[in-house]
C-alpha cells in the first residue's frame, strides 16, 4: 500500500451527539491502535492501555478491540498481501485511515469469528467518518466483500507460505542462525495463539488439577483454557503468577538458595524476582523505571513475597558483590512475537544492534556485582544471536575470570532440545510439543550461566 507508513493527522473527532452502531466503537479503537503502532513503532499493549480509557468501551468491546488488533499484527503479512492483490492501483494516497480500517476489517473476515456482513458494514461506516477515507468507501466495500468471497483461497495461499507473516529482516536473521527449515518452523509457530503459563510457589500438580491445566516438564503449569486470571483459584492468595515457561528457566539455572543475596537486574515486572524470593533467597530487584517497579511491588505484595527494590540504572549501579546476579537484559524481544506479534513490525535491525551494545555494558556491570565463586546468569527474550550467543562469547573474551557452567538436562525437567552445543539455553517457539498447537511451544529465550573464578 503506497502510503503505508506516511505520517498523517488523526481522523477527525466524532461529534459528541453521534449514536454509534453496535460494535463500531470497538472497531474504531482497533483501527486507531493498528495505525498508531505502525506509524510510531510503539508497543500494542502500551498504545491500547493509553487509548482505552478515552474510548469508553465496556469490557466486552475492549476485549474485541484487542483481539482485532492482535490478530491484525499476527497475520499482517497475509492481510496486506490479500488487500494489495485486490487493489488494482494500490492503496489510494491521502486516504486518511483507509488502510488501518481495512486491515482491521480483513483481520475479522479472515481470522476471527465475526459475521462478514458486520465486519464489512462497520468498516464502511467507519470510512465515512473521515472525509479523506469517505471518498474511497465504495472501493473499500468492494475489496472487503471480495475478501469474504475468496477467503478460502486467501487462507490456502497463506498456509503455503511459511514466511508470509514475517518481515524480511527476521527471515534473513533466523535463516542465518538456525537454517531455513527451522526459521520456517519459528515463523509458522508465531501464527498460533500463545499458551498461558503459570509459575507456582508449590505443588504444581495440585494447582494444575484445580485450574484445569497440565504440568510441563520444567514445573510450570499450562492452562488448557483461557480464563480471567484474577478470578482463578489461588490468585487472591498469591499461590501463583503468570510467567511463560521459557522465561522461568533462567532462575532454574541460577538455583537460588535460602539466605543467599541475589540481584535481579532489569527486574520489572518481577516474575523472576518472585522466583528468587520464593526460593528463600534475599532478593534485590533493580530497574530504572519507577512505574514498572511499582507494578513489581504490587505483584510481590499479592504473592506475599519480599524484596529490596532499587530504582537505578543497572549499567552504573554500585553495591557490594552478590552471591548471584541475574541479568534479564533489554532486547529486541523477538522471542515474544507469538505473544506480542506487533514486535515483528515495530522492531528493526538497528534496534537489535543498538540494544546489543547496551547489553554488553550491562553484562560488564553485572560482572562487577558478582563475587568470586558467584553465579551470573545472562538472558534475553530474543531469537537474535547478536543478543545471546554472540554476547556471551564476547563477554568471556573480555572477562577471563569467568567461565561457562553448562546446563544439565536434569535442571530443566530432562529436556535436551533447549540446550545448545555450548551448554546454554536456547528455546525456540516450536519446541515443547503439546496436545494442540495452542498448548504447544513457548517463548524464544537465550540464557547462559557463568561462574566467577
């Protein structure tokens, strides 16, 4: 589409007295979120959180708006190709919100359980709200109706193209790192809705039974059905917290012991801090973001766990050396694309390279905080080797006083696939097969355990 990333002013504000057709406000919010995320390259959840209060949507419509936006990004390549193929002259220029409105409608028509007539009718109503897009309402109507008629063909073509919903730079990066076949499996797994995993303080089997879940080999509990988290048994009493099974592995490598002093750098929102504190260690949770630390503090309070909370930049923070240090470094987050599909479309290679430089500085700072004989675990939720394997190699070259301690399968539930040739953890989204696609897989993570001599 010709004006895909062109800056444009927001759609004209609606008149206060306007009566909306049922379902239109949810579509309006979804299109606004899609538009802003792509133009400003900001996170979908952050954008939705900011726009939702002023939308006035109830819980059901807010959930629908989020489902539309998330689905649009999960299948954005397919949606764009399908729309472009039905626009003989490409997307019209200076058409205001034409593209995000059609993108939201196509997500409903192709991938959501929404009646075609509702998706089309509400999209056309939405196009008429802005004079720039109103001129192309008939064109939009024709494109969307054709999509509905040709849905089976669109989906069959998309299924045959494993990389159809993955930006070129990620295809190249993953193919170079893992080979084209594995890269294709990663890309295909990102099309599936992610599982919901919990870390529990104790008795995983008991909580799996109470919550209708399954116990993974690593000890996490995976819920079979999606439910409102705050209403589940054990939430109020703080028996568990939401944490992807792969994200729970770094603390297993750290193996915190009662009475140890352990620093969790870049700690918010606090899932790993909770693991450390639940093991009986004395946890220090550090993050540069005050708001994110307030969320961490609230999470720990619900769980009945305690930690020293420090607002500081981990790259320059000084303290007495710790028995163990965990550095979950800021990264491109490409390992979370299945859960946060907007990441694929908001991150660029230069973001990865810029963050890799920051990771090196943070690793050097973490090294200084690790006492002799202590453990340093470095991890990122990234599939990019520049942010994982290459960081560790460069670190060990700079710091000969550290050595790698390889991970043993017994430490991660007997699994061998996630352990690479160096003994580090490298989880891939298509690993950990389950009963259904949604109950399979986990986030892409890298973790290494280093010992200070």
